[in-house]
C-alpha cells in the first residue's frame, strides 16, 4: 500500500478515478471545448505553467522554466502530443497565492488548458489546487512539499516529496545519529515552514530531548541579528534551519558571526544554492534528493548534456530537473490518455508507476504523491559529502 502521511485517515481522500470506470463528464468536456476555442490552435496542445518568475523566488522559477523548455523541445522531437506541438503557456505567480490563482483562472478560461505545471511555492500551489480540482484540470507541482497538498484532491499531483518525509528523516538524524538533546528551530513563517516544523517536532520529541524555542520570520525579511542573539542566549547543541536561499545565507552568516558552535541542520534545495552560502555553510547537514548532475546515470548525463548545449554550458540545478520530469510525466499521461481532457489525463497520471526520470524513479501513490526519502549530506570543504562517508571519517582509527 502506498505510504500515507502519519495521522491522516484513508477516508479523507477518495480513491483516484481509474481507467475503465464509466464517468459522467459531458459538462466538463463541453467546458473544455468552449475554453479551447480561445486558446491554442488546432495543431497545438496547450500546457499551463505557473512559476515565480519574478519576486523573491525568481531564481527558483527561472531555473524551473529552463527545465520545462528543454522538456518541450524533447517532446517535440519525439512527435509531440498526439502528433501536435505542446504549446507551453507561462504565467508569473510572483510567489504570491492570489497571483497564482488569477494565473490559473486565466490559463483555464483563456488558453483552455487541461493541465498546469506549478507552483514551486506551497502557499501558491494550495491556493491554485482548489480551483483546479473544481474545474477538473490537472495540477502537477514540481516543487511544493507541504503535507496538506496530499489531501488537496484527485487532480493534484507532485513529483517532489512531502515535507512529512523530510521532517521525520531530519528528526531521526538529529536524535539517533547526532544525539542532539536540545534544539532551536528557526523557520520561515509560511505553509512550507509549518509543514516541516510540525513533522520534525512530532518525530524529534522523546525522553531527555527538548526544543527550547521555535523562532519564525517572514519570508524574505528575517532579522538575522535578532535571531542569532536569541540562539546565542539559549546555547542549544543543535539548530534546525528552515529557510529559502537568501534568508538561509543571511541567517547562517549571523550565526557564524557570533561563533555559535551548535550543529546546524538545513532543508532540501539545489546543490549549487546550498554551496552558495560558502564558508557560512561549512559543517551544516542538509538532506538532498536523489538528483545529482554529476551522477553516472545515462538518463541524468543525457539531460545535463542537452541542458548545457541549450543554455551555454550551464549545469542544471534541482528545480530544472524537477520541472523537466514533471512535464514529461504530464505529456506521457496525455499521450496515453488518447485525449486532452483533464479527466483523461488524471486517470493516466494516477496509474503511473516506475517512471525513470532524471530525479529518480517516480511512483505516484493514491494521494498523487511521490515517496522518495532524501539522503543526508554534510558541507565539508566547500563540497557536499554523504553523511555515511563523513561519519566514517570521524570514526576513531582501529
């Protein structure tokens, strides 16, 4: 049975519609046909994309856009979708939930899309999910990890693991491997931060272990000096830092500036963005996904090669890889469905198993989730070293 988040009853979410079920969808089909007359031409299949192309999350969104464009090129080279060109229609969420919702409505009403890729930010994806579920349009997120998305509906999927998995895994490392007894949690105050905090706190709690304080800050505007001062006063032996790129960097620098010796555990991100923190990240433990652009896997190396050719030798980061796989998954479902209606695509996506992409093997469970646990790494000498290797280095000589 596919894994469900702990504490979430099976009955909360109806089972996906499976191929072969007879469903009444005349109204939905008519709505899609009416909308599509105003969108792409007869020789094209529209695919909506909602990303933070501007604002604080633009670095993530632009990286994902490059992966999507590369995937569209590959699909075109392989004959398109039902012999038609996949016409990608971009909308900018700016990382703002209301802007994401407006973008989704515009893509459905004006472009006639049956599927949308997006968003990367959990707050935006949750806002869009309700509209897509109501309109029977597939929503496939390549980067949203909030646990609540598991219960968002039949038409909502993702190939990025839930924070319920990551939070539990980091808590296990903190308690069983590092044996940290008193921690401070520093977290961005949004759905992403909340999901990780809750999972971590649930699994870290135990005899003689204590979280002294949870310090939250607004996305994009932390007060690093104040945060570091609070941590210095508490003197924990561990810190769990839940933050995005620039916020992570400024908080790390403030902590290092006060010479705080606590072990710092971070969150998943693109390898290059983690190492961007430089010396401030030295010694930090971070969980990473399976995707590694340096891996010998021929699927990964082909992706890295084509990406570099298209973007002037640039190496693809995690969000480019996640978005690339997301488009290939949706296009595969469209082709297998033999139609472009949201309900047809949903049926095929719900049945996907064993898809081998650049981010690993994707099996989508009954919640539309992928179950892939990250692997812990340590920043050592400006490189990311698997925790097992780091641990072996620290072991006393025989």
